[in-house]
């Protein structure tokens, strides 16, 4: 089972979603409060299951409605994804992948892990 790890950073609070193997599969923005971070986690749990896949790496891709995962290429030429909620806000992002298949596997891992992932709070240092 995956886990959401909530931790304080210099500018606020954020979460990382970890897969069973401990790898980080998605990261959040930095939130100003713990309450808003918890709402972000709830949104990822809900939207990751319902989200469609919009592949922006293909020509003439179909623009889909939210919620959705957007797959795109970054400036370095790596494949990345972002999960957008029903309101269009980005609620989680993935790392850069050299292969598109790996990026798609990351999305599938989020769909599998996020709904039932346990919640862990990293102790403050």
C-alpha cells in the first residue's frame, strides 16, 4: 500500500505520495496550512481515480475536461505528468521520465496507490 507523507518545508507544508517500494510517485505544491494540505490529499485520492489521460505529446491531441492527468514533455525532453482537479488546479506532479511508458506507469501507480494510501506525518526537525 502506498502512503502520503506530509512534511513541513521552509515555506509551508507539502506531501509526497510514495508507492509500495518507497519511490516518490507524485509531489504536491507547498501549502500555507496543514488543513489545505489535507484537502489537497483528499483531492488527489478522489480525482486520481476519475481522471482521464490527456496525452499532450501527440499531435492534435484531444483536450479533455477535468479531472485529468496531462502527459507532456518538459524543456529537457523528459516526459512528465500533472494531475488536475475538477476545478483545473494542479494537485500533484510527477518527476521527469526518459521514457513515455515509465511516465504512464507512474500515473497507473498513482491510480492504484492514492485512494487507499495511508497518511504519515514526518516529524518536525
